[in-house]
C-alpha cells in the first residue's frame, strides 16, 4: 500500500529542489502541512513576502482528462485549483500549482499566460498548464514581492 503522506512529501521535495535550482531562493516546505492560519500552501521562502501561494500535488493518475468536462465535481484539478485560489486570495497572493502523477514530469498551473509557446489553456478555470521545467527556465518569474 502506498503511503500518501510520504508520496506527497516526495512531490514537495522534488518541486522545492526545482524551485531552488531555477531561482536561487531557499524554498522550504510549509511547517505543519499548511495548518498554520497565517501560512498556506506547501512551499515558501521563509522571512520573505512570497508572491505565490504554492501548492504541490503528487497523485497516481493525471488530473488532465475528460473529467474536467464530464465530472467537474470530482476532477482533482478543478478541486485543487479552486481551493488554491481561495487560499491565495486570503493571503493576498497568486495561486501556483505544481502537480505530477506516476512516471510523469512535473507540471505547473498558473493564472498568467506563459511567454513560451508550450502550454494548455483551460478556459473553465482560467488557468494555464505547462511543463514545470520549461516554465521555470523560460518565464523568469519573480517569486518574492519587493525584490
């Protein structure tokens, strides 16, 4: 049986390391898995004003399927994105979701249209999905406010 907490933690460490490599910022996992009222999401840069509320999901199956249209109440991507939008708004941040599924690369979901050409727009969520490595390499996003 798969330990879902351990699998989630592995996904968070994977994305944390990607973010560190591409930004030279010391991203860390949020203590207590986001249970702190003042600190939401899964990853952040300590002692800084984080521009994004970053959530990481590591699941068995892809959330990019026809269920976005046929079963929106049970589609993981829809549920994850809507919850993240609320969390981000509560902290005056922008939502940023990283996800992967078994044997897949890491994907990123953002509100901002990527400057590079390899992305998918999901109109019902008003978001863009890209390969995370491509997005991080090409977008040069600022992750902290005031820097």
